[in-house]
């Protein structure tokens, strides 16, 4: 008689546990199972479209992969943290509403890989947030990554990019404190219309490919270093080019750390410090303005400076003095000198030094400004 009683008791306990489990709310995310999920097509927010995780979403411990040849955009609704996100043969990461965001899983040593041998990878109206300690690797064959429709790439961890990044109007790359964006291929291009790249305190944008030429082009947009901790380094034989419409600004430094030329093709440069063997200003406006609101302001150029006929130097004149550019090497000056008065205008004959260099050669560059609507000669 005892065996049936024990068997009945066990059956009752097992049935009660099953009912209790069924009554508890279940999560649609895989928790802690380190599964390998593959998206079979359709929306990311439909668990049935993922295989490999038992019909539930992959989470921050899992790997999520977009297979080669998948048709249609991938859509994201809300937060979606993953540890390993692989884009194979391109893909569109598309947000379907406000707040769409891919996170790398804060607190995890996460890795996200975009593998695109043939097509452009697109971020469409979605934010990708690489958390501290995480890594985003972008591997393409020259076609690159495109940010469109308000997309945003936030770098708190590390992003390694070996091809182009194109920013459409209204899109943004933010390198937060401690984040690193490493560009070891050719182009960072921003369209006109408010595209923005912001580098926060201790944020770092670097280029570690050596040797490589015509690397890292800024075309329109704003390249903004917030503090002096912001450094942009470019390696041996690299050419850093800024085109018309671009702005390179802030209290950071641009370092061209080996033989090569820093080319300022156009746009506006108002960064605190530039270091390069040669700074070749073809058509840019050089403005001593590090954003510190210290008047007058300065710009330091370590190396030689060559200014072409289409280049401009912009300085502000204050009652206490004038903005100034310090050049450690030689200066060959052509182009225009624009000055703007801030406060009381100096009288005729007032002299301000605005450029200091080891030696200066003039070729069409003005040494004084005539009396006019702006005020006196200086």
C-alpha cells in the first residue's frame, strides 16, 4: 500500500508544479542560454522569426545573425540587447518607431560584427548603442555603412570600421567619454543638413592603418571635439582631408603622427591644436576658436603651414588683443585675411600680431587691413 501512496503523492506534486509554472508570466527573451539565433526573415520583434533559441528572442548572452541573401529590411521596435550581432552580406537595420534601439548589452564584453562583402549596411531610423566594454566590428569591401533617417551610432565601447561611414542629413555619430571609434579605411562622409559627429571628453577617434593614403575624409557635417582630452590620430602616410561645408571644431587636437600631409580642402577648422609635418590649406577657413570662450583665442600648429590663394584666416579683434595662430615651422601665406571686431574698434595705426612662425613667406597675403566700414587699420 505504501508504494501507491508515494507514487500518487509524487504525481500530485509534479502536477502542481506544472500548473504553477504555467501560471507564471513567461519572457519572450532567452535568458542565459548562450544560443545562436538566426533571423529567418520578417520583424525582429516576432519571436517566431528567430531560429536557434527555441522560438524566443536572443538576448544579451546570445548571438544574433542576419543570413546572407535575406530579403526585406530588418525592423526593430524598442530595446533589443544582443551580445553578438552579425550582418552577413549587408542588411538594413530599420527602426519602425520612436525609441528603436539596439544595445550591446551594458556590462557585457559584447561584440557586434557587420560582415558585408557585397552591399552597403544601413542604419535606418534606429540607434545602435555600443555600451562600455563592448565592440562593434564593421567589415565591408569598400561599400561601407550608411546612417539614414535620423539614425544614430553611439560609441561608449569600441567601434572598428574598415570601410566608409556615410551620414545622411539629421544623423549622428556620438563618441562618448571612454569610447573609441577606430577608422582604418577610407571615408567618413557627412551630407549637408545637420549631420553631426560629436566626440565627448576622453572620447577618441583614431586611424591605425599604416600605410594608407587618402584616408578619413570629412565632407560637410560637423566634427566636434568637446574637450582637450579629445584626440584624433592618423598614422603613417595617411592624408586627412576636410572638404567644403565641413566643420572641424573644439578644444581637442588633430594629430597627423607620421610623414604625410594634412589637407584642408574647404570648410572651417577651429580646433585648438593641429600637429602634422605639413598642413596644406587649399581652401579652408582657419579660425582660432576652441570653444572655450577665452578672448582672444589661439590655435597652435606644430609643423609647417602652407596657405593657398583660396584659403582664409579669420581672426577676431578685441579691446584686449587679437586671436592668434602659433606655427612652430615655416609659414607660406597666400589667401585672404578676415577680421571681425568684438567690442570697441581699434584706432588707425593699431597693430596686432595674428600669426607667429619660425619664418613667414608672403605671397598675396595682406599684412594690413584698410580703413572701412569695419573700422581702423591694424
